[in-house]
C-alpha cells in the first residue's frame, strides 16, 4: 500500500503546479472496509493536507451498478480518477479509453490477458501471498499443537493468494 501512496503523492506533486481535482470511486465495500478503499482514501487525504491546490472528492459505490454512474461523474469532473477494486476493472478500462484527457489509477486492478492498457491508466496490485506467507510462518512458530488454520472469507483471487502464502509460510517453518 505504501508504494501506491508514494506514487500517488508524486503524481499529485507533479500535477500540483496546475491545480488538481482528484476523485476516488470506491468499490461496493465502501469506506470502513479497513482495506483498499480506506487505505487509498487515507493517501488522497494525506496529499490534500500536504500539498496546496489539490481538491479531492469521494464517490461511494454501494453496489456494482454504481460503478458506471460514479465513474462517469468522476471522469467528467476530475483530473485524476482513482478506481478501487478488481470488480470495476472492465468499466475502468472502458472509461480510460473514452476520456483520454483524464488520468486514471486502478487499485487492485489487473488487465485481462492480451488487454491493452491505455496510456492514461496506471494499475497497482498487491502480492497478498507475501503477507500471507509471513502470517503463516508466524502462526506456525507460535502453535503449541503443530496445527494452524486459515479462514479466508469470500472466495476471490486476493483471498485465495493470501491462503496460498499462509500455507507456504506454515510449511516453511517446519
């Protein structure tokens, strides 16, 4: 997450000479997710506090059907649009192509195989398996029964990758 914030701050500093409107569009998890939405919004707020001439706004998506109207609104009014969450990947790619003068940032968004990334779109993903590995190793080092477990919640790619890392960390300890 720290790399995303540093890059976002660098981008904002560069564009700061002209004034900048940043609009973040959350995924359906909204604020309070203690994850990508909260972390990204904290980075935007940090940039606003530390750099003059930056205006920021957040558009909260309560469900996937909110992505199109929220991204439309953001693309028409913002200089930088930040889309958070892999579920809006296709919509964000389409908007980046429709609005070539707006800069887009996708958090936890990867292109499909053979998909061309528009030049005005930057994508950032995370290596969940690395954090999972460390947690698995820590859990294995603390167990008194030589058994550890992993409960992943929703069965989506990032959670699966964390589980794989967790298992690997546990196995590496033994």
